[in-house]
């Protein structure tokens, strides 16, 4: 069971870091066709897109969906780990 918990924690941590990388990449000019950039966007877009649809449109050109996504991912991780711990 420890291995499963480690896999879950690692997966969520990697996803969180990829979201942070995407935020940082968006601040600088970049080649959207670079394989690393494409990988980051392809992995994070399915997570971020639903949050963008939920967020109200404002005049501010800031995307707060990554912040909300990271918070929800942390909540899901904790709930999932708690559920698995109660099973074992």
C-alpha cells in the first residue's frame, strides 16, 4: 500500500509542477511547437480547461485557473490518500 500512496503523491506532485511550469512559460516568448512545451500543454490543458470554463470573464488579463486547479488537485490528493488509508 505504501507503493500505491507513493505513486499517487508523485503523480499529483508532477502534475502540480507541470502547471507551475506552464505558468512560468506563459510569461516568456516560447516556441509552442517545441516538444517539451507541447508536452506540458498537452498534459495540463485537460486539467485547466474545466477551471477556465468555471471562472468568470473579467477585464483583467490574468488566468487564475491554474491556482484553482492546484488547490483542487491538492484536495483530491488528500481525499484519495485518506480513502486509501482507511481501506488499509
